[in-house]
C-alpha cells in the first residue's frame, strides 16, 4: 500500500471516529488564557497522521477534488459527523488584535457574516494561518475584493478578503506565517480590514472558536467540529431583548423563536432560559 493511500485511509478513519470516543471536555473548545498556560488537551494520535499529509493535495481525505473555481461548494462531498481540526503549527494571519466585526447574524443587514473582521492598515502583511496550498487567488469587485482561499491538511480552508495585493498564485504551496497578501480595502468594504473566514467543506466556523486575536493566540489545540450544532442556552437578564440576545449569540430572532416555540412579541421573564442554538 502506498504511503499516501495509507495516510488517506487513516485520516478517513480519524474523521469518522464517533464523538462518543472522546471525553465531554474535548468537545468543548473553551476560550481561555494564552496557549502556553493552557491545560494539556488530549490530542489523539491520529492528528499527527492528519498533519503529515502531502501539501500537494491537502486534506484529500475530506475534499472530493481540487479546483480553482468554486468558492464554498463541493460537489459529491460527504461531511463527516465529526472532524477534529488540529491547530498544530498555526500562525495568526495578522498582528492586529482589534476585531471590528464579529461572525454571525447581522440584524442591521438581515444576513449572516461568515467571517471575522480584523482591523488592518493598507499594506499590512497578511500571513498564511497554516501550511497549505492556495486554491483561489482572485479579484471580486462587489464582494471579497482581492481575496485568497487556502486549503490546509487539517481540513480547514481559510479565506482572506479585501486585500490591497495578493502575493501568491493559485496552486502555490505556502507555509504557516508566509506573507500571502497585503491588508486593504478592496471589494465591498468600508475601511481597511481583513475579512477572515475558517471553513470545513464550505461550512463556516466562527474564527473566534479557533483564534483569539485580542490575545494573539489560539483558543484550543484541537477544535472539534460537529455536523449537528451543540445546543446553546441563554438565561434572560433584566433589560434583555430578543434582538439583543440574538445578536449576542450570533443567531437570529426567527431562529430563537423557532427553537423555543415563542413569537417575537413574547414577553421575556428575567431568569427564563432560552435555547439560542
Ligand atoms: Zn467581513
């Protein structure tokens, strides 16, 4: 059996591992102090297998093909129930610690924001978050502006938008920390910033579940992505409104109403528990 094939099969086993095989603690990426002071996280042996994959064909165990065309759709892809994403060898894409817009639902615009906006100046160096291969390097006037999508062996694809310049080409192999672009204000953007997305097979993950920009570190050594979202609850406090709760929890009023069988005009009680996701 070839080495690549062996890695492929072992990686496939890894992503199909049932969640029950991990402890409850491992399922909870907890926001915590900088990495060096974190409690050791159980890192299963197969993670080292996953990261050993050839950079020419990163995360081939997850993605059905390699193309420079489609942004976030993957024909014929099967999303596993659980994907363990190793943060091994990460680099924050910018030195900036200032978040200007969060991930999730934006009540003002009535749509979701699939990434995180981090303040950068025009010309600031933007770096690859992990080793990987550049899948898309393009310009989109009405959207991302100059943007890049990089696929990584850990299963993630990262997106870097509104750049003033792209420094890498499609199919280039990059290493974590390599300069890949310069900060800018291109595309649909008001004020220079980096729009940063983290996705698995096109499914957006809140970058703040992985990276802690204000403290310039990571949130967890291994992030456990589960297809079925965890249930999230919120206890109503004095002065809360449904729209306020929705925005704070990156969801919509409609979603909260659906999950709790209430209407948007329902009067909330202090201390009441609402499911928000
Ligand atoms: Zn954005």
